[in-house]
C-alpha cells in the first residue's frame, strides 16, 4: 500500500494536489475537513459539533476526529492506499493513525509537506473565501487563528514523521503542475524503496 500524509498549513494547496495524486496513484482521498463539511451540510450530530469548532478556527477534539477517521479507513478495506489530507493535525492523531495502520499490517509510506509562507497563505485563503463561500475563509481573525493553531499544534507533527525518516518537504509556491511533478518525483523515489 502507498499511504501518504499530505501536510501543510491551511491554504497550502493540499486539496488541489490531493485530487491530482489520487487520480495518478489510484488512492483513496480522506480529507477530514471535507468529511466535517459534508456532515455540516447533512446536518448530522457530528456536523453540528464540528461546526462549533471550525467556525472559530479551532481544531475539532481529537477523540471525535480520530473516531471518524478510523471509520472512514474501515469503509475502504480494499484500497490501494490512502492520502490523508488535513489529518493528522496533532501528535495524538499521528499516534492513533500509526496504531490503526499497524493493526491492518500497513503503515505511512511518507509525509509530503507543502511549504508556503504566512503572507501567501492569508492571500490564498481570503481569495478562496470569496469563491467557495467557506465561512472560515472569509474572516481574517478566523484565518489567523487557524494559522496560529497550525504553528502551535500541527507543525510539531512533522517531527513525529521526521523521526521515522518519512518527512519530505517541498515548495508549495509556483505552478500547480510544477508542484505536482515535484511531489510525484518524491513518491516515485520512495516507492521504489518500499516495493
Ligand atoms: P484548511 O486546511 O484550509 O484549514 P480543512 O478543510 O483541512 O481546511 O479544515 C477545516 C477545519 O476543519 C479546521 O480548521 C478544523 O476546525 C477542522 N479539522 C479538519 N481536520 C481536522 C483534524 N484532523 N483535527 C481537528 N480538526 C480538524
């Protein structure tokens, strides 16, 4: 299996690159943000709970997020592999993911990180807010909070994968196709080792 954690701050381009990667490598895309938004739209209990955190730019509690992610992985028993997009966002989530994959005799192949500086992120998020109507992209205070939460809680997750020799960072600024090619080169190089 090829299991990738696509990592980076809000607005780094994880969603865009995930779409291209799942197509090329035939992987299952699991975006926790997308799953929460689908639940909000469907007015489920999980959606109502998630919304109360997302609207403030806070993380949804680990317990809830981990349970949901595990259920999604379990729904895809015959997958070639997964792209985890927006997960793990905390050390506890990273540990839970390792445990879950180990119980299925697999593991994370690599963490691909899109590196984009803060000024560029804020510009992108505000632009996306205009186009997508996502409430959390329209309020500068909420955007700042998400970036702060990323820096304090999520960024350390890279150390978790660095310690396992799995962290690969790449520049997230440039043409979409150029960034995609850089990601593919990293995957192909690593995948040879794992085959
Ligand atoms: P972005 O990366 O642009 O912030 P996402 O769609 O990944 O957007 O996430 C939107 C929101 O959903 C986050 O701000 C957070 O509230 C919630 N969320 C998504 N993934 C997680 C997660 N793994 N743990 C906790 N909260 C999450």
